[in-house]
C-alpha cells in the first residue's frame, strides 16, 4: 500500500529564515497531495495542495514543489514566523479522497 | 461559515466500554471521513461516508463502526474499548466529488483507562 513519509522529524529555524520541509511518497498512483499544519491540541489545517500534473504551486508565503521522478514533495515557508511553529504533515490522496499521512515534521521557530 | 465541528472535545472511558463520537461537516459538504491519530503519529484513515453510504474503510477492527445521517452529520462508534484506542479522533469533510481537499475538525480526545 501507499506510504508517505518525512525525512526530518524536527526542524529548528530562526524567525525570518526560510524553512523547507521534505516528504517522500511511495505510491506513484497518488496524483494529489496536500500539506497540513497541526498545532498542539488542534486538528490539521489545510495549507496548500498540488496535483501530479504540476511541479510547483505557490500560496501566501508557502510554495509546494513536486518531483514525480524521485517521488518527493517539499514545502517551503518564506520568512518563517513564530506562529508557524507546528507539526507539518504531507498527505497523499488515493481513491475517493482517502488521505495517507506521514509521521510529520515539527517546525520550531525561535524569535 | 462554521467549520467542521466535533463533540465531545474530551472523553474518558474504561476498558470494555463503548463510545460514540459525533461530527458535523461544513455546510454543503456531503462526505465525512474519520481518522485516528495516536500521539506522535500522523492520522490513520478509519472510514469515509458519502450520501449515507460507506465509501471506504481503513484497516481497523469490526469494533469500529460509523454511520452518516440525512443531514450529512456522522457518528463513529467504538465498542469494547481497549487501552490502545486512546487517541485523537478526527473528522474531516469534503464535497464528495472526487479527489479533493478534506477539512478537519478539532478532534475528540479519547482516553481509555
């Protein structure tokens, strides 16, 4: 079955730096990916999504890159702020929007 | 507009008991999915419902069941609770029109003693 995993469990950055969170997926049949942010005690919050016919998508301060050749996703956060501190998950979609999540990366932003 | 709502927010049960968790989707969304999130891990898919019909099921025992009502709200039931069922139970809703974003509620934190 599909698995979606992350390379780094914890990422510590300084406020104002750019952050890059990486994710690998194993099921090449997945053609839709979503990044979620989860703060302590809350449900996952949608950040940005990307379909497999794209290799880049930009949002407000965030960019997702998709490399289908090596089955790799990344989330770039520009000018990271303390409020960005959270656990970030990538999730691949299969079937009728069934999400498969990785373990998550904790982003710690120091002022 | 209100997002996905879940009740209760917290729950404490003992082994062997039964629990019912509730979810109301975003207005206009017809699909509801349930996920279990154990501390330190990503959410694991349990069920997906669309128009009151089960559309998908994850690798969970038959002690887990769910249903969806005509107003698209949903309940997750877990029987014969085990200590390992302690987790955050998340509900997510989507339009139900194919591969699309799911929006999550705040979750119900279940502790089994």
